[in-house]
C-alpha cells in the first residue's frame, strides 16, 4: 500500500529500523510511517533478556507488533516477542511487494510525465481495491495485458504504460504442465531409438517457445513437463513436444502415445 495513515493501529505489524539501544530497550523508526517507537526490553523475548543486543542491533531492520499508540506524545510502543515466525515472513514479503509496486508505478509515471501521487490517484487506488496490492495487479497486467487494469477503471494510456513497465521489470512465475509418454520400439537398438526420440522434445525449447523436461518414470513410461509464461503457451509447448517425440519414435519404427495429466 503506497499511501498509509499517519499512524499505525494497535495490533499492526510494522517494519522498523533499530536506531539506538539502551539498557531498557531499543528506539526504532517505523519505516512505513516515519515515526519513532520504543521496543521495551520486557517485550524483546518471552524469557529473561541478559543482553538486548543478543536480539537486536543498531541498523537492523526487523518486524515488530504495535502495542500502544499515543498520537499526542508522538510515541509508539512495540513488541518483538509477540511476533510469530510466520507473521514476520509474511510481513517482510508484503513489504517487499509494496516497495516493488511503488517502484514500478514511479517508473511508469516518469515515462508518462506524471508524479507518483498522480499515478497512485489515477491507478494505484483502483488496483489496490481490486487486487489487494499494487504489485499483484501489475503482475496480472504483465501476464494478461493492460485490459485487466482498464477493466477496473484505470485510464487506457496509463494502463498501457503500467503494463509496459510491468512486462519489462517483473519476472513472471512459470506455468507448469505435465503428461506421460509411453514409448516402445522392438528393434535391436530400440533403447537408443527411444532415447533419441525423447531428445527431440528439446526442439521446442530450442525454438525458445518454453522449457521442456523429460524424466524416466519406469520404461516404457516417461514424464514430459513443459513450462512457459502462461497456461496457453505452456499447453502449446507440451503439445508440440509430445508430437515431436511421437513423430520421431514412429519414424524410427516404434510406437508412442501421450496422456496429459489433468
């Protein structure tokens, strides 16, 4: 989320930078709010703390939980011991996604001559409302095109700019599809011919259409796996790779069938 309230709420998880450590606790800066907070030594760990520096150090970034917020005094009390491992991991991942989303929106704004605030007002708010966070929406745009942004109300020129930056900067997770090849060849050198037929699946990968893997299950069965940026492309790669293998084994005088996993 690019625009946050001025203060966090009790129970929120926050990313902080440790600034100064004393005998009674650590003073930190809440990175997302620009406010100062205190991690009291009693909230560092559930067990007795001999030395607080065994748990935090100056300059360290960590995840803390908000216990109390005093807006009049400008103070926030925080806890480390109340943060679970899972909460810490999830918060760090969310924080990184927020920063990536902000960077992408700033880049799109620079390309279109808009400030980050303008991009956020015209697109960020709508994207967050629809997808939960900006990065998720931009990842969808990189995969499916600017229409996913236009459909939620983002102006077409801005949607195109965001999609262009997203495609350039976001490395999309690959879609993986699998199937099983059953190959046989009764010729004296049938084992070699089957091996060569399986290698022909790599022709699809060499054409840069996707990534192909072949694994032995238990002869005469072999697993065929295709990876690509989207489902449609992965499906095409899997189909073409299986066709290449069956064509090769048939030409060699053998037989082959392919069954795709559902």
